[in-house]
């Protein structure tokens, strides 16, 4: 029973962690980058140890090569001098050194090949991990952009739905405005028709008569003559008629 309950809690915790990871992929990617850096550092430490072994083998090979050269020279010298016993001892040691030198050279070649393979494997793994990280960065950025676009589209769709849903309200508002505007126009027309223009026209005629009288008094006082517009216009018509008659008489005479 306790194991089942523990599994339930583990499952809930795993779901919570998975949900957090989905919401924060950048943090998870940064953690993986840090893990990659730690792995590279640990790998380089092991690679440095292997390189140190190869360097020791190289030093040992150089030392054995020097010792082999010396023993070969000593063996040759004693053999030419006729010291067979000494030459034999040096020859025995030379065989041992030669055998050790061959073994060390083989180990050095293997160590060098292993080191090169390890370096190549590290570079390939690091390059692959970096390429995957860069790809994940691009995918995360694309996901964020698409999520933002989706949210904007959803907001736009919601706004369109809300605007479309408020069509009845806008129609009622339009009807109320039109009704009030029509009422206002009718009231203005009624008020305009209710104005009594008789008094206004009478007042205007009175003001005109007073102005004419004042002008006549001023002209009389100054010794000037004032002709009305009708009197000025009347003589012009006969003049035009007389001109017409004269032209007609001339045309008939001809």
C-alpha cells in the first residue's frame, strides 16, 4: 500500500516537473549546457591523464634508445678489443634493452593512437551536442514566436467575436440616435414655422422709411437732389425704346 502511494506521489511530482520543464525550456537547455561543460571538463581531465602516460612512454623510449646506443657501442668496442666476457655481458643487456624498447615503442604507438581517437571522439561529441543545442535554441525561439502569434490570433478572433456579438447594441444605439435626430429636426422646423414674420417685415419697412426720410432731410439741408431708384431706372427704358425706334425708322427708310 505504501509503495503504491509512493508511486502516486512520484508520478504527481514527475508531472509537476514535466509541466515546469515545458513552461521553461530555456532553463532546461541552460542546465544541459552546464552539464555539457562539466562533461567536457571531466573528459579533458581523463584525456590529460592519458596524454601524461603517453609522455612518460615517450621519455622511456628516448631513454632506452640512448641506453641501447651506448650498450651497442660498448659491446662493439669490447668485442674488437678481444674482451669476449665483457662484450657478452653488454650484449646480454643490449638484448634486454632492445626488447624493452620494442615493447615501449609499441605501447607508445598504441597510446598515441588511443589519444588521437579520444580527441576525435570528444570533438565529434562536442560538435554534435553544440549543433543540437543551437537547433534547440532555434526551435525554442520558433516555438515562442509561434505561441505569441497564436495568442495574437486568438485575441483577434475573440475581438471579432465580441464585435460581432455587439451588433444588436450598435443597432439599437443607431436607432436611438436617428430617432433623437429626427425629433430635433422636427422641433427646429416647428420653431421656425412659429416665428411671426409680419412684425419683422413691418419693422424693416419702418426702418427703411425712416432712413429715406433722414436722407431726404439731409439732402434738403445740403441743397442736394435725391433720386429714388425707380425714378433713376424709369428714363432708361424710353431711351432704349427711342433708340430702337430710330434704328427701325432708318431701316425702313432704306
